[in-house]
């Protein structure tokens, strides 16, 4: 027997209508007034019977006037900015929202059903790519890969993270992520140095814009120069779209998060999430 959530086509990334958010506030006082709710649970968990999966999890989202490129495309593990399709008018528009990793709530499915079998809010919708980014961002909170402490320290000594973030701002809307393949994948001894393969993953739109491509090339050069000053050997520095990188190649890379987590030699290497 299909659950009422499945019948109403609830999926990961679905919005709750503002009116229904107010109804849910009677169940959970953790929901701030004026906020939006987006389904964070995986679609299969959403549709599962309450006996199998008792709760449904939501991200609490706040509306923005504009997005910050530093928080687009999962660049930051604790904060995500997304562009949302607005179907509320005759002409399709775009709205912007901010989500924070810790701003989530869980509500029992039976408690929701006891008040009202709510339906997804179709005025606001995430496209397929944004749903995928949202899902990866949620998962990356728990299994994002970490770089060796020495690698982070050496790079930061030559080019502080805050300055790197500031420098990337102009091109951030077109950079999906900055990735590195570092060898050895551990802290190094005094007589060792890191071998680095650098990868800038960019949007297809950026590839068609010579001015944007020049900005990204300049940024890539700055990364290379900083790493070389840190006594690292750069084996390659590529700028490619998602379509130009094979899965087999991508598995070797780890992302340079804006707020990264390092690990010591005696800890387990985190699973790389793609």
C-alpha cells in the first residue's frame, strides 16, 4: 500500500508551502517564523511507511536577495546558496535561498498526517541539477574527504585561505569546484614534498566566455604559484567541464572546501563522496 506521502509525490528537494509551514509549527516550535522548509530526507525514505521510516527531515531555508558565489555548488560544507525556480507568476522567475547544515528538523510522519496530508508547494521548485547538488551537500556533511594537515598548512602559509576566498569571488559563479590529487596523501617527512594535480571544474557557460575563462586561468596560475612557493611540485593544472572529466579520473581528486577539515596520520582516511 502506497503511503500518503508517495501518493502526493513528496520527494527530496520538495518545498512545503508557507501556509503548511505554519501548520507544522504547531508540531515543532523549532521552525522560525517566516522560514521555508525543504525536504532533506532521501526520496525512498520519504515515501516509506511510517513503521519503516518514522520521521521526515527538513532543511530550514531563508530567503535571500542575491546569492554569494562562495556558497554555490556545494563549495562550503556548512552553508549552501541555491537558485529556485519560481512558478508563482505567469512568467517563470528565480528566487534565492540559504541553507545551513545544522538548521534541520525532524517531524514524525504520523504527526503530520494527523493534522493534514499536506502536498508539495509547486510554486517553488528545484531543477534536477540543484536537487543533486543539495543531496550531495547533505551527504558531504558526513563523508567529505579531508586533506593532509601539512598540505593545508603549507598552502595557507603562502596564501591565506581568506585571501584565496576573496580572490575567487569574481569567478565563483562559474567554478563548480577546485580539486586536488595530492601525493603522498598524508603528512610528509622533512625531506619530502607534495606532488599535486590541480583541477578546476567549471560550468559549460564559463567555457564559452573568453573573459570568464581568462579570470579562471589567472586564478589557476595563482594557485600553482602559491603551491610552488610551498615547495610542492605541480604535475598538472587543468580547467575542465564536468563532461570532460571521466569518473575514473575524478575518483582520484579531493575537493578544496572553503571550510576544510584536516586529519592526522593516525586517523582513518575519509570516504571520498562523488
